């Protein structure tokens, strides 16, 4: 006759805590001195809900920090939850040529030094067009 494993409330709390922090099932089974199959059979609910409970608790803490002025938490929240991202601007010059910024600066300097008179043409203004309708 084999001994039937009967989990205690303390075992359930321990399994839940270990599963929430990501301890592998084999490790939890070792701590309880049971087979991994016995662990899965007797602690199915704890194992199945551990990650969601941990994520909710951490998410709640992060949310509180982000909404109470923790800038790092707010930045992380916007990147992870809102899918915002930082963008990097890269300027490339080819064969020793000017970058876009350098080219724009030179054009601005030339225009500032010798203003060019532009020929005035009549262009219908959006507001004028709207008022005529």
C-alpha cells in the first residue's frame, strides 16, 4: 500500500509563493519532497494562477509608483504598456559631403545674408474659400 500525499495549507501557501517568483516545478517538488507529477496533481490551481497573481501585484505597484511621480516607473509604463518608444536620429554623410543639418544651416546663412525677393502669386486662402461657400 502506498502513502497518499495530502497537501496542507502551509504547503499550498509555499507552492503559491514559490510559483509566483518563478521557481521551476521541479524545484518546488524537491522542497516538498514529492514527485513533480504529485505536485501538478495536488497544486494545479496554485501553479496555474501564480504568474497572473504575481503580474497583477507587480503591475499594481508599478502603476502606483508611476502615478505618484516616479519618473522611471512612468517611462517604463509608457514603453511597455502604451508601446511608446524612443527614437534615435542618425545623420549620415557620404563621401565627405554635408549632413542634412549642415546643408540646412548653410542655406539659412545664405538666405540671411542676401534676402531674395519672391514673386507674389495669388493663392486662395482656406478660410476665404470656406467663407465663400
